């Protein structure tokens, strides 16, 4: 992360809840930016995926372990509901 911010534990950082599928170009540009900065960028630009759109609805100031785990659970439940 950018200096001054707490680094997430690897099991949270690389979890499904924190996964956001975006283009290689955008990933290179935004990879170390904090969620609030990423949300500001995407508010002014195109969103790449449905999961990303859902993630952008979350208060990014509180995008921490509990919010990431909650998002993961909600997305898994959504995928299970749609596959039934």
C-alpha cells in the first residue's frame, strides 16, 4: 500500500472478497492505490466488471478485513443463488 497505510494480511489481500477483475493497464496504474483513490478513479471512468460495480457501492474508507470478508460472503451467496 501507499506509505502511511496498514498492509493487509496476505490471506485477506489475496482473497476472493478483495478480488477486482480489471484490465492489465488499469491494474498497473492503480495497483498500490488505496480503495478510496480507486473508487474516485472509477467514478470518473468505466467500470470493468459486475463484481467491481458491487465493490464500488461499499464505503471504501472502511474497506478493511471485515468489509472484505462480508463482500466475499455476499458474492459467493449471489453466485450460488444464480447457479440454482
